[in-house]
């Protein structure tokens, strides 16, 4: 089957790597996610990944810490996740390059857009770590920024819910699921999909976002093949 999207940005939350344990890295979960990524990789899709760090550190933990310091700690936690993903994918035979937005050359190569593009062309998965390198920006914004820079066809926003709803489906059994939304709908309805910086960056650069759940391991492949899953945000 021919993939609908040829170059994708997969955004994974840090929590997605923690599995049931909710903190740190669950090896079986990382393995399962990596298998899902490999399924897409073998379909000749160019894959970039941004991973969050919330399984180690949430930027706004609220005990009076300086915001920038808290955000830098969050950026470092994304590096732990990127290295774990790199390792799992490489053990499956998928070539990976990690690039960090904050230079830490002994650990990974620094983010260089042109090098990232070459890696993608040479069929390497590129994982962008350490956020944008700046405090006050989320990893969702990192995904939007890198997707714009590398000209990705779509952002695949893997969540722990299967789509965007008008209220929390875990609390409200009558929550309404959206199949399609515009960027402005997300902003105007105050839907908690991505932060507003990330959404407007996608809007300004015409990058569609597909929000879906990782409950089904085939969902990343289904998303890349253009199947109607989750919620598509565009236009
Ligand atoms: P090509 O030039 O396209 O062949 O890419 P390549 O990534 O295979 O070649 P390169 O010689 O740049 O990198 C070889 C290995 O070293 C890869 O695993 C890179 O991720 C890694 N690498 C490259 N630059 C750095 C760096 O600055 N720091 C660290 N830690 N690793 C690096």
C-alpha cells in the first residue's frame, strides 16, 4: 500500500513511554511504540519524531521554581526519552539519528536542519530532542517548528485519548468527538489539543495535525495511510 504522507512528524508525549507505571521509561512500551514506528518506516515513509519529557519532569510542577529552570529540566528529560527510543529502534535495525536543540555533542549531534534533511533522505529516522532549546516553548511547539523546517506533510499527534472531544470523555460520557476541526476551531473553542503557540505555527504554515490514540499499535501506520482515525485539524 502506498502511504498518503511521505514525510511525517510523529509527536509522542513523554507519558506515552511510561506505560502503566506513569513515571520513567517502561521498556516494553518503548519496544511496542518502536515497532509501530518501524511498521511505518518499512513503508518508505520519512520519519521524524519529537518526544516530550513529562514522564520525568513536568515544566510547571509549581513549587515556586524559576520557570526557565523548570523548562530546561524538561528539555533535558526529552533527551532521556530520545536516547531510549533511538536504542530501541536501532535494536530493530532501523537507523536513527538524534539531534539536540541544546548542544551536548558527546551525547548526540546538534540540531542542524540541512543535516536532518539529509538523514531523512538517507532513510534515517530523526529524533529531535531538547525541545526548541528555549524555555517557554512546549514540545508540541517543537513538533510544529521542526515540521515546518523540514517540510513535513503532517504532524501525527499521538495521545492517550483516541481523538479530540468537546469535553473530557473520561469524565463526561456524552462528550462529543470531532472528526475534523479547523485551527481556529481549536483556538476559539479552547480545546486542549496543543498549546496556542503550536497551533498558530501549524496554521501559519499549513501543516495538518492528526490527533489519535496509541491504544491500537497499528494507528501510526493507519494514520500515514490516510485512514480516517482520530481528529484531523487543518484549514
Ligand atoms: P552521513 O554524513 O550522511 O553519512 O551521516 P552520518 O550521520 O552517518 O555521518 P556522521 O559521520 O555525521 O555521523 C556518524 C555517527 O556519529 C552518527 O551516529 C551520528 O549520529 C554521530 N554523530 C555525528 N555528529 C555527532 C556529534 O556532534 N555528536 C555525537 N555525539 N554524535 C555525532
